[in-house]
C-alpha cells in the first residue's frame, strides 16, 4: 500500500480560515484542496463525518445520489436498499449538528421498474429519519425544474399516460424543534399589486369570507414578500441546470473532463444557506459532487466542508474557485493517487 501524502493544494495560494476556527480539520489527510472559507475532502463520507466533533456543524445541505432505476456513474443505491444505506450516515449527521442546526436533503422521486407507478423510497426515508434517527421535520420544500427531460420515456412520451416530473422534494430536517432560521434573509420582491398597495398606504382590511382577519399591518413595507415552500419563478428560484455560460462547464471543458451529470442548481443551496445560517457559520455537504454547496457557502461568507469520493468530480470542482487552469491541472495526478490510497485503506478494513 502506498504511503499517504498529507499535503494539500490551496486554491489561488491562499490559506483557509477554517484551520484557525476548526482545529479538528488539521488532522484530515484527505484534503483535496482548500479555499479561504472551506476544505474539499476526497474520501468516503462516513470516514470523515465519524471524525467531526459533536455539535460542530450549522447546516448539512446535500443532494445525495437518488434511487434511480438506472445505475449512474456517480453511484446510486436501488430504492429497495436506499433507506438502509442512508441510515448508516444519519446518526453521525445528527451528532455533528449543533442543537440549532438543520439537515436539508434535496431528493428526487423514482419510478417502479417496469410499470407506470412511483416509488415511495423518499417518503420512507423521511419517516425513518424522523422515527429512527431522531430528526424533526421542520418543513417540506419543493423546487421546480422546468428543464428536466420527460421520463420515463415509455410512460410520458410513448404511451402518453403520465406527466413529466418537474419537481424535487426537499426535506428540511432539524436536530431540535427550533433550528436557527430567519426568512427575512430570503425575502423576495413584492408583486406589482402588493407593491402598489404598500406604496399607496391603503389596504383592504377586515374579515374575509375565509374568516381570516386582515389587519393594517399587511400594508407595511417589510422589505419584500416571505417565500412559500414551493420554490418557483415567483420567489426567484425556478431552477434549471443548463446554462452554457456556466464557468464550471467552461472549466471542465478546458481541463478535458466531463462535468458532473447531476449538478444541483446553485440557487437551491443558496436559498437554504441564507435562510438557515449566518455569516461565519459552517456548512457541510457529505455528497459533494461538483461542490456547488461549497462554492455558494464561500460566496456568502460561510465556512464549508465538502466530501466527495470521485477524484474527477473534485478536480473539476476546483474551477468554481479559480480559472488558473495550468495550476489546477497540477492537482489531477495527486487526487487520483489519493483515491488509490483511500481504496487501499478500505480494502484492508
């Protein structure tokens, strides 16, 4: 077995603040690269999280591999094994969260093999995380992806007997019943009609047919509207993932690699990072992929840790933080050497 290298690559040559604020990260030999605010780790998620101290993390945001019918390169468990697979991480996820922390999972649905009916795996996962792992369900959130392809093609395009899936479920879970959250940080612009009422200083107050009583406080300018839990165009996050001008896609092309095939749109983690954390907090993504979560955390002055086991995904993810491609290319062989060491270590356990 090769001897393990413990050096790392600071993006743009800058050391990370995380070393000073979180002493435990200094002991990780799996560092792929560091930025001012965060650290990307090339490893199996469980091996890292088991070494994070209790009550450390403010937010775990992740979009894990879904239980899709077809096996993906990035790895995905079948629906019948998905809950058991995920629960092996859940205890440590809850342990490392602060009492004020949240655990947010973006999780897509799946179809049952060979028939036009949907799997319940993501609902079963939610129930297990609450009833077995001890999380609280703070709220369900949904995000709309207008660019999603119609599938399964047999039922949607050929038989025409089903509709195109265009919505993902997002489970917002928490360690306690009162996690840190502030919707004032994610207000959206008023609709023209509301803006006119606010500007005019007049609002139709009184009792409605629904028996709700509307007070004059509804006419106060609070800086914007409170978003609903259906993330759509109206609250600025109708999210697709096809922007050809994306610097990450340009970076992957320059490095000669394929981009991650299942990237979450940046506005989804941005929504929850702003909502559930404050500047200086730390965000963890245990299934990091192309490190959208870390990038958005960095942009919003949050610290971050990302864990990913595929070296090529982390190699490409560096381009979110730097366009010095000649420097980034020097990290490729080191990442693959690191992954070989990780695999060797796993094989002798």
